[in-house]
C-alpha cells in the first residue's frame, strides 16, 4: 500500500520514491523533483513537472518515479 505524504513530511523519506505519493498544493508550484529541502535533493537532476496542466492533477518524475498529486489549498 502506498503512503501519502505532504511536502513537510517529505524531509526524511521512509520508502523508495517509486512507492511514495506526495501531495502538493498550488502554493507549492512550480513543482520540481526532487523537492527543495528534501534530504535527497541531489539524487538526480532537477526536473520541473507541469502538474497543474495535467487533467488528472497527477505527475510522475521521469528520473525516480516519485508520484505527485495536486490537492486543493485549504483556503480555496
């Protein structure tokens, strides 16, 4: 079963990126992988993921397979 993590919980990944689902909101855009501040920030070249343009609101990093899902901001 996949674990859903927010950006603040991402500081110390406990699973391989392929198994993670990371929630991001519009205030976190533009989305890049690895995320700024992540412990593994240098694991591969930074790639920007246009998650806001995806009809599903989801995106997968082509390098590490980390899965991201765009959620609505609480104030929206």
